[in-house]
C-alpha cells in the first residue's frame, strides 16, 4: 500500500476559486448518503478507526487520540444511515492556515461522489481560512485539482514519521 503521505504533492486551495459542483453537498441527500460536520452529527471515534482499517491506515491510533482530534478540530462525515462511509478532517490554527487530512471513503462506495462531497463540506467549514493545504500522492493531484487545489513546487518534509 502506498500511503498518501508518501511521495506527496503539496496542494493549496483558496476559497472562492472556481470549483465544479459537487454531486453531494452540505446536508443534501443522494441515495441516502448524508454529509454532515462533526458539530452537526458527532462522529464516533470507533467508526473513524474502523474506516481507517478499511484502508490499512493508522493502526497505532487509539480511540482516545481520535476522540481528542474530533473534539478540537474540524471534521466531516458521510453517513449511510448509521454507517460512516466517508470522512475528512482538518488541522488548523483557526485563522491563517488549515491542512486537510484523512480524506477517506469506504472502499465499496468509492466513485459515487462521496469523497468530493466530504472534501467540499470540509472546505465550507474552513471558509474563513485564507490558505488550505493538503498532501497527496501524485496520482491524486488531478482529483484535488477538481476542488481547486493547485499543486506547488514545495517539498513536504516530515520528521519522525510513524506511518
Ligand atoms: C480518494 C478518495 C477519497 C476519492 O473518493 P471517491 O468517493 O471515490 O471520489 P469521488 O466519487 O468523489 O470522485 C469524484 C471524481 O474524482 C475522480 N477520481 C476519483 N479518484 C480519483 C483519482 N485517484 N485520480 C483522479 N480522479 C479520481 C472520479 O472519477 C470522479 O470523477 P467524475 O466526477 O468525473 O466521475 C477515495 O478513492 C479513497 O478513499 N481513497 C483511499 C484513501 C485516499 O487515498 N485518500 C486520499 C488521501 S490524500
């Protein structure tokens, strides 16, 4: 598995740039999928961990860590009934910068607009932040460009990676 933090491109998005319309947006429902922020509908940490497991992501993360992250920073979920089928979150100072993390869709539901919907909903949550950044693998550059992220020539550097 290639983790998204490996060989990343750096992508930036500025609010208001021309984005194509999402097939799912905000609290709109399509095929019983609802996209809501953690504030609107709390996201249980154990369901986030279960979703991570579908992609073999972050086996070292604990429910306590994920609960703390959800409490302190923006997160968005796509729900099919009680099932968490999509997720995205951000790390932000709340004023100047935000970093999108953990954009993930349950494997059997990919390709139906859920990923784009959670990303666009998260960007709405970050509407006051002038620069939103994410790291992704090169094969996802075009995917994020569709949501107005622009690849930069900057290099992403990590210290003490545990992925
Ligand atoms: C990447 C991911 C979140 C996309 O979610 P998704 O729900 O499958 O994507 P969507 O259905 O919203 O895709 C919307 C559009 O992007 C396109 N797209 C999806 N994945 C793409 C990719 N890897 N590269 C280019 N385009 C892609 C779709 O074809 C679709 O295009 P269309 O509207 O012209 O048909 C999902 O595939 C996933 O969870 N992948 C594993 C985790 C991951 O890599 N996350 C990203 C971390 S940076």
